[in-house]
């Protein structure tokens, strides 16, 4: 056992006495009440989660518009843009 490491830990926590919450009879006389508190980040996450639960996962209006343009033959894809995005996706996965 390394005594140096123990001393460093003791310095972090300090020399705090152990508080005992019982009396000589073995019955607890300390009355404590549990308490929960949430940080502002937790509250913000809950608000965001609630807001996102009301939004659908799939944007049907966009999907229907794309389906209609593909069916009509009016959907155009730039070959250069497609190639750039394909190579970028490959580069991301290769790391």
C-alpha cells in the first residue's frame, strides 16, 4: 500500500470526523429528510424533451413532396453534390 497516495486522498477530503446517527441504545435519533433538486440543465433538458415529444419523427409533408417529384420525374440530383457528400461520408467513417 502506498502511504503517499493515502495522504493525498486525506488532504482532498480533509480530516472530517465521522458523524454517527445513532444513540447508545442502537436506535436512530437523527431525523433526516430526503431531498431532491434538479439543476437548471436538467430542467432545460426536460423542457426540450417535452417539446420534442409533440413533434413527429417523420415530416410527412417533406416526404410526400419528394415522393411526388420522384413519381413525376421532376426530382433532380446534382451528380457533383452527390459525389461530394458520398466522399465526405466515407472520410468520416474511415477515422
